[in-house]
């Protein structure tokens, strides 16, 4: 018996070791894949940022790489943040070397970019204390404060100091802070929710959505694309600025019907189209100087994105609350039906609001007959006044 016990113990230890090795291998592969996605996203974000620059001026209205790193940090536990930053560095190095940026300036820019991501994501993680989800007004408010404002604001002082120290460009220190702050704030406001919502809950709704839901989504986004293209690409005169409100009904539609996922996708589509059109000399934002055009687009996107984000969060919060209430009522109904007692509830208006199955079995009446003031029909008329006196 002792030999058998020892054999079993040795087998259990070996099995546990194999399971631990398998879990470690899967975890390593998953972490490697996440790192590759961060590398590819950061590099692509740099290319998009350069493509959305007002040539020949080095002014980018939207700089996605920093926001991509922020999103990666929000989607991973803090103990892995060092790996996310390490994965982004080669992409940063490759993209900046292709633009003939000096090596020292490349290192300095990565330090300021990483500091923005760590400050924003760190503050948000500290305040919320849970994975970021754009499903409540509180979360969206904290996100706007920490990631959209505080992170870009504090890191812009360091970034501008690096630029002045390296004698890179002709702009002054405070002008550099203003340009970087507005550009990175808009990027965080548009890109971070887009990535986080699609990674956390974007795939499952696509798998379970009905055909009518797909048709509605297609109608919404094709309509939004058509209207946004006409407004942001075709119209140029100052009198057409009032037409900038034409995409608003589609944006509200996206927020109300598709929540944070729809709102973030819709505002991203409008934002990229507005910046791309202006950088190529089209649309209502193209008639000014590059600096003025960039500032006008940033104000336009901030005014659209912040209220839309809060509206989508409010919708998500109400839907979540209604779902949790239904589940709670269903659990209570199940427990009450299984109880060996008669349960009957009424409000202050003396109308029946709840009863369990044993009550229906006892009275021999249907659920519809008992609701409201139907309970009085099951009481002898000589006893109704006594029953009503109990609630006075």
C-alpha cells in the first residue's frame, strides 16, 4: 500500500508539472502575440500619423502611437506593462529612422511617449482599480480626466523640453506644449476607446447578432460615411460650416443603438475622414493655415466625441442595470416559488406587485387575475374592508 501511495504521489507531481509547463507555454505564446500586435499597431500608428500631417509643415492633428500604447496598457495587468513598452520601442525606432530623425531625438520622444501612456493608464488603474470598460459615466469621466487630459498634459512639458534641448524645429516651448497636448488628447479620445471596446466586447456581438442587427449596422455606417464624405470632403466655403452637424444624427444613432462600441467606431470614422480631407486640401477645414486647421479639427472632434462618449456610457449603464434587475428578479422568483410558504406583496397603493407559485396554487387563480387590484376579487366582500384597513 505504501509503494502504491508513493507511486500515485509521484504521478500527481509529474502531472502537475506538465500542466504548469503547458500553461506557461500557452501564456508565453499569448504574451508574444500581444507584443507583436503592439509592435504592428505602433508602427502602423506612426505611418497614419505621418499620413495625416499637414505638409509641408510637421503638424499632425492625430498621433495614434501613444494612444495605442495606452490601450495596450489598459488591456493588460500592470506587471506586464514593461513588456508592452518593450514591444513598442522597435516599432518607434523603425518609424522614426525612416523619417530621418536623429537618434537622440528618437530616444527622447519614446521616453515622453511612454511617460504619457504610463501616467494616463497608471492613474486610471489606480482610481478605477479594475479593467477599463466604457460602460458607466464614472469610468468615462475618469478616462477623460486621466488619459485624455492629465497624461498628455504632464508629458507635453517633458516632450517640449526634449525638442528644445535637441534644437529640433523652430517652435517655442509653450507652442510645442499646446500643439502636442491638443493632438495627443484628441488621439486618446478617439483611438483608445475604439481599441478597448473592440478588444473587450467587439467580437462576441458580431457572432451572436441577428440579421436585422447586421442590416441596421450597415445602414448606419454607410449612411454616416456618405454624409461625412459629403460634408468633410466636398464642402469648402465658410457658409458650409453649419453642415458639420449633418453627421450628428448618425452619431447619436450609433451611441443609442450600439453603445460604446458603435459610438467609438462612428466618431473614429468621422475623425479620420475630417483629418485626411483637410490634410489633402479638401473640406471646410482646409482654407486656413495648417496650425489653424489643426486646431479647428481638434476642437470639432472634442466637441463631438466627449458628449457622445458620455451618451453611450449612459445607454450602456441603463442596459446593464436593466439586465441585472431582470436577473435578480428571476432569481428571487425562483427562490420564492420553491419556498413552502405563501408569499404575496403589495405596494403602498394596495395593488398586488408580487406573489409566488404556492399562492396561485392556493387561490386557484391565474397570475393576470391576481396582479393589481385583482386580489380583492378573491376575497369575500365582507372581508375586503378589513383587508384594506391593514394597509391604512
